C-alpha cells in the first residue's frame, strides 16, 4: 500500500503544481492582453484627442484647410453642424456621411466643451472606433461659419479604428493559448522528474522500514546526507534502537523468568528425589526403635538419626544455594585469590576428614564476589580432599586457581558429566565417601555467574585438577 501512496503523492503534487501554473499563466495571459489593449487604446485616445484639439483651434482661428489634417491610416476627422451635417472633413471620409451617428454626436454636444469627450462607438468608416468629440461654442466660431454653427456651435469629431487593437489582442491571445499548454506540460514533466528524485530517499526509507518490519529484528534506516529527511531518518533510527532495546530487555526478562521457573522445577525435583532416601532411613530407624526399644539403644539411635539429619541439612542448604543462583546480583570487586585460598585451606584443615595436607602456592588477583569465590574454592578443595590419597595442592595465578589432588582422577569422557547435579561416579566417587553430588555443580554455576568457569584436567600430582577461572581486573 505504501508504494502506490507514494506514486499518488507524486502524481498529486505534479498535477497541483501544473494546475497552479496553468491558472497563473492563464490569469497572466488575460492580464497581459488587457494591459496591451489598454495601452494601445490609450495611445489611440491621445491621438484622437490631439487631432480634435488641433482642428478646434483651426476653427477658432479661422484657418481651416480644404481637407482636415490626419496622420495615421484609417483616421477620420470631421466638423459637424448642430443638425449632424458635415461641414468639413479629412480626405479619408465622405463630404456627406458623418463619422458618427446622431446619437453619439448628441453625447458630444452635451459634454463639457473645455475638453474632448472620448468614447468607443461604431463608425461607418472604421467599424469599432475610438472617437474624440469637442464642441466649439458659437461665440468662438468665425463669422463665415456663423450661419452654419447657429446658436449651438460646431462639433469637431476625430475617430480612429480599433481594428489593429483587436487584431493585436487576438494574436496575443492565440499565441498565449498555444504557449501556455506547452509551458504547463514542460513544467509538469520537470516537476514529475524532480519529485521522483526528491522522493527517492523516502522510498529508500520505506523499503528499509518494510525490511525491518518483515524481519522482526533489529535494523536501521538509511540516512540521507543532509536535509529534513536526514533528521527524520536519524530520529526513526533512534526510535528503532529504543524499541529494539526494549524488546531485548523484554526477551531478557522472559528468559530470566523461564530460567527462574526451570530452577524452581529443578529444585523441587531434586529435593523430592534426594530427600527420599535419608527420610526413608530416618523413618526406618524410628520404626525399629519404636517396635524393639530393647535392641536399639538410645545412644545408637541418636547417632544414626544425627548423621541422617546432618546429611539432610547439608543437602537442603546445597539445593537452596543452587535455587538462588542467578536470582540476585553478585558484587564484582578486586580479590586476592591467595588470601581466599589460604582461608579455605585453613577452614578445611579444621574439618573432620581424612588426614590430607592442603598447601597453597602462588599469588594473583581477580574480580568477583568474595563469598561466592570462597564457596567455589571450598567445594573444590573439599572434593579434592575427599578423593586424594595424601596431598592436595592449591596453585594461585592471576585470574586462576587450580586445585589438584593425587587421587584416582576422573576419566576424560566423564569430566563434563560430573558437573551435572547428583552425578556420582561408580569408581572412587562413591556415596559413602561423603558428599551429595552437588559440590561441582554449585562450583561451576557460581563461577559462570561471575563471568568465569570451572573445568577439569589431569593433575601433575597424578589425580584430578579442578581449575577455577575468573575475570582479571
């Protein structure tokens, strides 16, 4: 629908411009014809007025020639008596036929005698003519013409044809009638071409906008070099960027909501799965103690129940920690990895476990959340001590901490699978060695939440190397 509208706009603007030009040229042509005609008529008026005044002066001074003087072809000058008869005439008119009708002559006689009366009237000599009439009062008429003039005096009439004026107006009108359409068509074509070039950036903007709409993704509109369209394209691009940012934020929020829902579902499933076994053990111990109190001493019952409760408590804490991963922002602050590793090693040495030495070597820093990094290292060190024979080494470097042990290690094919929740390998990672199968999963998720990662490699001590990588400040 947009392209036809653009073409309609182009056509409408062209027609509007051409129509306005046609009206302007037509009005100008009419005005030109009227001005030219008025100028020609004014020139004729000056000529006939001058001729009438000249002849009137000749009458007053009694110097009338046999033939009244005329200059222009088609010009007629006569002197009429009160009865409308010809007293004297120019060589261009008859001695018996007056140049004007009695009605017109009566208008001249009734006019003010101080200046000629100029009218347009029909003339038997010149068709439509401009006629100047001036009355010479009887008191000013010479004695030899007194009998002819009587009491009303003599009327001097000078006439010249309007034929040339009408011919000029017709010629000019026909000329304009032929030129105006050509000018209108030429300008219309020029406007059509100019509008096509002017609207081309608009078409480019429309095509780019349609492409963005069809793709449904981010995009930008072409920006012309200068002008109002450049400002419009820039504004539209800014709007598209904001809309894209809003859409991205909405998608991120939806993704975060889905991730939270998935974490909640995983938490419920994991809790239901992992708590079933210790709760069953507790139920069994309590039932045995209730039915056979004599064979289940209280001290032994308390010890068994205490171990199961501790296991349940640790499992619940790990599950809650996994459920909270990603739900709150972690701080990003400079960390001394050697100091964090030393604290973890000291805490681990005090925990009841097999006699395994933990040494910390090297130094380096990173950026991350101190509590989260400490929890990652605590899980890695605890996992290493659980499976080491005699030794655990923590090597610190900028942005990296490697926790190595001299145990059995993990086959390379299984090194990604052990990061899944509740995965325990059959060999050397048995349940009775301790742990819930969540330590490595917690360590990796906390590390990735801070822009880092936890990966497993071969250790130079002969066992497994768990490497923590963090952003470097």
